[in-house]
């Protein structure tokens, strides 16, 4: 399952050095290399990240958000939305159109 996320780094309780250390730790290979984060982007000029998680279940999502990321304790999750690959959607549309185009034979 794919989930779009948008998260804000809440840093009021951190010193400037702690803030940069948190960013550095969040970019560590452990989080990014785990395969659970399919893609992640830092929003320009903001202390916010957006990206895509790839997880097996809602339970896995909850575990990841609560304690599974290096920066979990300083992230405020603003948006979590299930999404799907556009190519999969396009394939579904093609199949629906093919089914709809088939002539219907009345039962005899």
C-alpha cells in the first residue's frame, strides 16, 4: 500500500544544533534505506517533508509513524493519504472501457 505524507518538523524545543542534528539523523540510511520510504522530498524554504511510504498494512503505518523513524518524536503528520500508481489506475480504466464496449447478449 502506498501513502502520500506531509510532515512538519516541530523544533521549538530544540536548539539550532539539535535541529540540524535531527535533520542529519532523519536523512540517515536507516530510514531511507529501509525500503519503507519510497520517496521523500524536502519542501524548499520550510521545515517540512513530503513523500511516499510503501507499507503492507495500516498497522505498519501506525508503527512507523509512532516510533519507526529516527525523527518520529519531532514530526507532526499533517497529511496521510492512501494513493496508487497512476499506471495501475490507467490499466483499470482500459479494462473497464473494454468491458463496457463488449456487446451484451441477452439470456436465451
